[in-house]
C-alpha cells in the first residue's frame, strides 16, 4: 500500500477497535446538512454536535496553560494509534470527525502552531496523502490547539470549493510567477488566493512572499491570520489561502436567540459551515452565512491587491 492507503486503513482499524471513534463516525450518518445556493456555487451548513468541543474551545493563554496538550503523544488516549510520517509528524484518526475519513497530523515535538517554516512539510504531506485535502488553521483561525503544531486532513470530494475550482466559474488566473499560477475569486464571499504548481521550491517561495505581505499588514500578530487547504493531484499541488480578519464573528458572542456558535476554520472556508448546536443549524440563514464570511474573511479586493504586489 502507498501512504495514503495506509492512512485510510488506519481509519478503518481505529473505528473497529476504538469505541470513541466508532461512536462518532457512526454518528456522521445522522449529521444534518442544508444547502444555500448562490448564483454559481453553494455553501453547506452541517449540524454536527460532536464538534462542540472544537467550536467552543477556549484558546486564551490561561486556558491553554491550565490543560495538558491533547496532541502530545504522552497524553493521547490509550486506544489511539498513529502512523509516523518521517520523523517529525504522526498521522492520527480524528475521533471527532467532520469528513467520513478525517485525520489529525500533529508534530512529534510540542511547538506552537505556526505555518512559517512548515509550509513545505504541508506540501510533502499532501503529496503522500494524495487521497486527502490537507488543511491548516492558524492559532487565531479555528485551531483548538494553538500551542501544538498540527495539520488535519479530510478525504477529497467533500468540500464545495473542490468542485468550484474544477469548474473554473468562480475563479480566474490573474498572474504567473515562474511555474506558479495565481488565481483570484472575485465573487465568492471569501477573499482567496489560489496557487497551483508542479514545482515545490517555487511554490514555497511564492507562499513566503504572500505570508510576508500579510505579516506587514498585521505586524503585532505572531503570524498573519490564515487558513490553508492543500492537495496534490495529477502532478500538481493546489493551495487555497484564506487571509482572515477575525477569529470569530459577532454572532458567536451574542446571547439568547441571536447567538450562533460557529467558529470558522478551514473547513468552513472550503464551503461547509459547522454548527454544533441544532438551534443554530435551524436559525442560520443564507444572509447570515454571507454576513459571517464578510466579518471573518479578507475582502476579495484586498486579496487581489496582495497578489498584484508580489
């Protein structure tokens, strides 16, 4: 088996032998989904109660210091087994899945969640886990463990942005830098920079240029607010970058009937918004979904300016 097949086999084995994983993957069959249709694309809303732990995670410094790191090997559940990726990452089954096949990929060494210096490894993981979309949530962009470097992976074919990119209706190539193609999404509610290339070095260099531009706009942040989706197919990497402006929308902090417990991360950016409470799933409307994206995502016009400045 290749590495991607080994990871999928691990998922099947863990579901068979680990009660928590078995229960939550079985619960996915009962997950409710509704769809909002826009002119050229759609956004799915998923009611997934098991994701309440992630959506409501306290990520302030005090809360993080007060709990053991759940991604360190010494703190993993006794039934959880991992698949080593080289000497620096561990492939784990995510026991609180969104995807029908969902992985968490923590670094072996406990170090802060930062993409700077680690984007190349994300590309390496995407190359080997070619059946999956690899994603990164920044420390203030949906990562429930901002104190431990990690990626996640979900089986391909689940996120609406995958088909939207293939149709080419919502995005257009705007620049080429050496062997990297840069595309922009002008009317997609989210400001996105999409990179495609068959050459890793140039892709990393282009990403670093974008990262530095975004960092200049937020010099006081540890890293620019960012979600990333990466995959590898037919000899090329595909990378979607989502610059962010807020961690959570205003609805998250309201109370009563106006509250929506939704903490957008990479999966939401890909077109599947996760609501862990049924009342929010029922309450959220198409206009609310657009409003939430408008709050937490960079404006497409601002993103295009970043592309043109490279």
